[in-house]
C-alpha cells in the first residue's frame, strides 16, 4: 500500500506533468477503479486535432470552455451554435471561426454536413441538454453535455440510447475527474489507504443573487442547487467511496418562499452505501460551502475549497496535499478526444451522469415522502 505522503511527493514532482510534461509522453498513472491519473498523451504525428463546436455561448462556454480549448492538444474550437447574433462577430474574430461553422438553433442539424466539427459540446440550460445531445448524435457527432447530464433519468437514458444508436460517444462535463486533489481523494478512498471509508461529508452551496435566471425555473433547471452544484457532492461521495449509494433520505427547506417559488433554497440529504459507508450532504443557493471530507478508521482527508475551477486546498491527517494547478476542462476535453481516437469509453460517460440523476430523483422522492429513506 502506498503511503499518502509518498504519493503526494511523487505527484508534486509530476505536478507539471498534469499541465505540460504529459505532452512529452509521460507514462499513465493508474488509479483505483481503472482510472488514469494522466492520459494526456501527445497527439500522434500526422493526426489533426478534433473540431469542437460549443452550443450555447453563456458564462461557462465563454469564460471557461473556450479559453480551455486554447490549451488542448487533441481538440480545438472550430464552431459555435448560438441564438444571439450579436455574439457571433466577436467569437469569430477571437477564435478564428469561419462563418460556415456558425449555427443557430434552427440551422443546428446542418452541422451533420460539416467535417470541421467532430464533437458537439452542449452548454445550454439543463432542460435543453437532452434535446441538443440527441440532435448532435443524430447528426453523427460525438457528444459532451454539461452537468447535470439532463433533468430526468428518462432523458439521460434517451441520450445514451441516441448516442449508442448513432455509434458516437457521450461524455458529461465532470471536470473534477481530471483535478489532482480529487484524483488523490479517489485513490485514498477507493484503495482504502486509511481503511474502508466510514463517512463522507460533502457540501456545495453558493449565494445566488440572480434570482430571475433560468436556474430558478424548475422547468429549465430541473431543480435547484441540487442539480446545479449538489451534483458535485453526490459525485464526491461516489468516487471517494467507489460504490453506488443504495438508499437516500432528504429534506428540502425554504426561508424565502417569495424568491424560491419553484425550487428548494436548501436541500440536506444522506446516502447509504452497500459496504456500510454513509455520506451526509447539503446544497443551497443561500450559503457558501465547498467541501469534500472523507473519514476512515486510520485517517481522514479533506479538500476545502474543493469543487471550483482552481484553488483546491487538500489535507490529510498526515499533511497537506500539494498539487500543481491544472486546467481541468482542457484535460477533460483532451481525454474525450483521446477516447474517441482510441475507441474507449470516457471515464465520465453518460452512464456516470445517469447514476447521479438516479440519486437526484431519489432525493426528491424522499423529500416528497417527508424525509423517509428511499431506494435509489
Ligand atoms: P448561462 O445562463 O450563462 O448560459 C446559458 C446559455 O444558453 C446562454 O448563452 C443562453 O443564451 C443560452 N440559451 C439558449 N436558449 C436558452 C433559453 N431558452 N433560456 C436561457 N438560456 C438559453 O449558463 P451557464 O452558467 O453557462 O450554464 C450552462 C450549462 O453549463 C448548465 O448546464 C450548467 O450547469 C453548466 N455549467 C457547468 C459548469 C462546470 O463547472 N462544469 C460551470 C457552470 C455551468
């Protein structure tokens, strides 16, 4: 068994690998569960990067994904889909996108005829993920959809079916699978470095002031903070323990019913895992929390802050986790491009998004049943 410290030192030394040296062909590090710490192998000579079209040019596409696509090795930004003509000129100029690769929601399906676009990345409000992922698959394109994968289990299943039928791959934007603190948490938990995990606590909340946005509409968002950021806490427990929860219990709370008319302001929930591990969680649009904490018989590990684009701070009972910054989204998209080229299933596949959506639906069922335990 590795000592966490040995591993930490190794990773600190290879921290640059995650951002750069891997480009020179550093060997992959294998994580528990068959995941790889680093698979950012260089683009084979003579191979072109895959073209990515971003669908929905909102906050995340503009401020995170498009800049990250300037750092990718295996893919590049070649197209955009937007319903806002005023955005087009700026995007074309900034990212050198030709007019023929610009689509709106009416012309979207014509993307099928565009060889510059291999991957369609859906960055729309949650309720629109299923429609555009399915249309992208039907156009023969590889698909990434942002989290939450969709707003219902049924839609997740429809997306998986459409991609299977079209013979394309499907991935969910779970960027933290490429973040080294989280990869270390997976290793510590799944390899039982401190013994089998007993308890996980994970919380993700932020104070939302933009209360008229789509995130406050049940129809557009599918729910409140739970689908938006609580899904990271579900993910955190699942990948730290390395198992699927079997039952959950939950409660929903509103202190401002004038604002939270359709969604819960705060949700608390617990999950039970088959081996006996338990996890406890909260998510809210009226608080600030950002934490993943694992407890085991011989030690503990914590990432706080945990779930953001950078600035993770990690600690175990043996000392600090000390990893270099990575651009999670660049690694995420390059890994998907590699999976396409090498015909592998993405570690953040549609099935992974579906599992979280089953938990989310069980949480709402439990709230509806007054907080009783319900099977996932
Ligand atoms: P946003 O509101 O900033 O952007 C949404 C985009 O969708 C806008 O460009 C808007 O014009 C467009 N749109 C098209 N049809 C629309 C409609 N009918 N109503 C509203 N908008 C419409 O949102 P965002 O923060 O960019 O989030 C987009 C998706 O990305 C969400 O699913 C969100 O969960 C996800 N996201 C993921 C991360 C992450 O870390 N992985 C971070 C932020 C957002």
